[in-house]
């Protein structure tokens, strides 16, 4: 009898344990479903979802409007995704130069960088059109063209290179500095060793003006100027001031020879791994932060020209006649590259600029 009672109690114990286990499993399944629902509603915010990290690197320093725009992007993305996507920001070429970082995006080892169009032309040659000298008459026309159908047409060329172009930001009109002499006309370019970006169009344009262009990474530029490896360089006023080029350059001229956009690039492999909601969040954030960056950049450029003069640089105004002479000298270079890019595409860009200028 005692043996029968012992067996009975053992069976009852197993039944109770099994029932409790099934109930807990059922409750856990319910919680899992609920968490999944929360993830969808909050851009991926859930303890059960792996946190995504965007490593965003630029070549300019942490005082430049571009970096401040990057911080704005970080703020928007982390807020809109409730922290499901974190943004780590790197300035001053900490992750490499523009080309190195763009290649890292292609390989999926970095998520974001924001280069000028000139380095991008090494990956998609059509982007060279935005580096045609004297293309845009002012910032407002550039905004309308870049933010419109023509600008989007170029961004749509990037996915084939494992890149996503989410928005255009602004580097601005590029101006010349050097340590040799004031540059007021095309003749003054003769023999000047000028650092340019690694872009064939830039190199050929400066050769047409009589200069001796030397391509090099931006991270190497200050030392090259300091050591006399090159005589000068060309960048917007904000970059010239914030990189302290006034310490190794004595002359600045408002050549305004190129309006240089930045392109907000994201690794395609990373973008494809986001939910549709997260994709929209990062795209909207790139656009909003870009508008913020443009405004900061324009305010900075107005201020920094005065600051450069206060630091002792001699400012030379380029007259309309002198600028037209430069345009005429560079015209054969533009014609050559237009043919290489595709005359129909180039004509479409020029038509958009004409329409936006009315």
C-alpha cells in the first residue's frame, strides 16, 4: 500500500511540474509576440533586437559646419528610433580620407561618410559634371537643382557601386589660397603648385589655367603647405579658416571656381539591412541635417573671410572680366569631359540650372 501511495504522489508531482512549465512557455510566447509588435512601432526599439551602429566619418574637423550637421543627424536618428540605431561620429580623417572611407562603405566596414562630389567621380564618372568650373551661379540655384529630379537622377546611380546617396549637403564655393603671390587673373596661376582633390577634371582645369596641380589627400595638406611641397590649395572659406591654413598661406582670392556639394553616403549593405521604417528615418534625417548644415555653412563662410583677413591674409577680388577669361580657358576641358560623361546628361544639368536661374 505504501508503495502504491508513493507512486501516486510521484505521478502527481510530475503532472504539476509539467503543467507549470507549459504555462510559463505559453506566457513567454505571448511576451515575445508583444515585444515584436513594439519593435515594429518604435523603429526597432526592443531589448530583443540587436542594436544597430552607424559609424559616420568625415575628413574635416569638429568645428566645421559639416561635423555639426553630422551631430544633428545623430540626434535625429537616435531620437526617432528610440535608440535602436546609435550613431558614432568621427572627424578629422580619423577613419581615413574620402576615398578610403567611401571604399569602406562599399565593403560594409563603415556605414556613413559625406565626401564632395569630386572623389565620388572616381566611382561614378557622371558626378564629374558637378565639378565643372563655374557651373552654378549661386547657392540658391544649386539647392534647387540638387534637391530636384536632376539631383536625384545622380543619386540613383550610386547603388550599383554599393552606395546609397541620401541627400546633398554643402561644401560651398571653392576659392584659391597660396603663399607666393596675389592671384587676380588667369596669368597669375602660371607655375603655381596647387593641391587639388584626386579628380582628373580638377587637375585638367588647373593645367588649362597654367598651374601645376598636385593631387593629395586632404589629411596631408597642411603639412604639404607648411613644407612647401605645394604653394597653394583651393577650398571654401570655412575650411580654409578652420584648418588654420592662414598659418601657412598669405593670399586668398575669391575665384569661386567650383561650387562643391557634399553627398551624404550610406553603405548599401547596411541600408538594405534596415527596416523600411528605419530607412525612411535615416533618409529624412540626412535631408533635415543637410538643410541645417547648409545654413550653418553659409553663415560661416561670410564670417570666415573677414577672419582670414584679420589673421593677416591678403584678399584679392576677382573681377567679372578676369573670371570670364578663366571660363574661356577652361572651356575645352569642359567640352572634353561633357563628351565623356554624355552630352545629353550634361545638357540636362545645364537646362535645370537655366530653369532654376529664372
